[in-house]
């Protein structure tokens, strides 16, 4: 009985303890739920704080970068100010030393400048002109007087020369006019003589000299000939023998117009046949009354018409000997 009683007591104690423990567990569960809610709220708050910190950090970096740029610009500005102050001091020093002016005096002499580049260019040109003057020469006034006197003398000489040049040009023009007149008159005579000598050498035909257009003294002269039995043509279209005989006719026409006391002919008839050589020799005989001819030739017809023949022979090897024959006797 006592044991049952003790067991019931122990059971009741355990039930009471169990109920107490249930209450405690219920309290703990409620506390855990509360803590979990608080923890979740804390996590949300931490996340919000992190986002805010990130935004604040980004804004801080931007502000730091902007601050650095401002500091760099300020540094450059300070350097520019220092450079400007140095240049300003240099300009003051240059104003005092080179131009011997104070700032106040320079202000009084200042002028308005619309185009600074043109003004700088003008300054450079003036400085160059001053540099070209070189060192100041104290005797320049006396030297100027001497040079002026020399210039006056040489200028008078130049005027004399110009006047002489004008006179010479006038004389040249007068001479040129006379030359044209003489040329035209002589050219007419030459044309007539050439036609006559050509007809005599060729035993017929026609020949003429034609002056091209332009200045008579510089114009070209064309030789047009027409041997017997052929059509009229330029001398350049004729055969070699005909050209030579036409040239000989022109030569004798010139000699006929203006005879010369002495004439040397060097094998001008070499391309002619024997019949034309005989005509050429007759012409030599005809003109020999007024002109003495020395003829170098190897043609028999020319030799037969000559008065004296000079030849070179070599009777012994290496020894030349001149032989002459007087045919006039």
C-alpha cells in the first residue's frame, strides 16, 4: 500500500513536472519564433544597410574621381598662372632692357591691334630689316655721299648708254632697210642671171629662185628648175648630176652678178657626165677673163680647158714631185 501510494505520488509529481516542462517548451517555442522573426528582420535590415553602403561607396568613388579631376585642373591652372607670371616678368624685363621703357611709358605708346598674327608678322619683318642693317656705321653719312655721287655718275653713264643703244638701234634699222632694198634688187638680178646660166648649161629649160613669205633677210629661198624635156620641180627632187649642174649654174649666176678676182673650185663637177663636164669647162673659159680660177679636179674635160695644170707624181717610193704643164702655149 505504501509503495502504491508512493508510486501515485511519484506519478503525480512526474505529471506536474511534465506539465511544467510542456509549459517551458511552449515558452521556448514562442521565444524561438520571436527570435527567428527578429533574425529575419535583422537580415533584411543588414541587406538594406549593405545596399545603402554600396550606393554610398559608388557615390563616394564618383566624388573622389571628380575631386581628382578638379585637383588636376587646379594644378594645371596654377602651372599656367606661374608660367604667365614668368612670361609677364620676362616681358617687363625685355621692355626695360631692349626698349628702355617702363610699363607706364609703354601704356602711353600702345596701339590697338585687330589681328595679332599680322602684327607679329610685321614685327618679324621689321626685326629682320633691322638685323640686315648690321652694326651702326658712324661714317655712313660720308659713305652715303660718296655712293650718291657714284650713283649719279653711273646713272648719267647709263643714260648715255641707253641713248647710244637707241642710236645704234636706229642705225641698225636704217642698215636693215638698206639691206632689204639691196637684197631685193640683187635678188632680181640673181634670178635673171640664174635663169640665163641654167638655160646655157642645160641647153634649154627654165629655172627660178622663189623667196618664201616673211622677212626677206631671213626667209627661205626655194630653187625650182625644169630641165629640157622634164616637168618643173624642186631641186631636191632631181638626180645627183642635175643637182650639181643646177648648183654650178647658181654659182656662175652669182659670179656674173658680182665678179670676184679669185675663186677656188674643189671637184664640183665630179658627179657630171662627160658632156656636162664639157659645158662646165666652157663656162670656166668664159668667166676666166674676169676671174682667176684654181680648180681641183680629176676630170679630163676640165683639165683640157685649163691654162696651166699642176700635178703630183711619185717617181720614187715615198718621194712626191710636183709637175706643171702650161697649156696656153
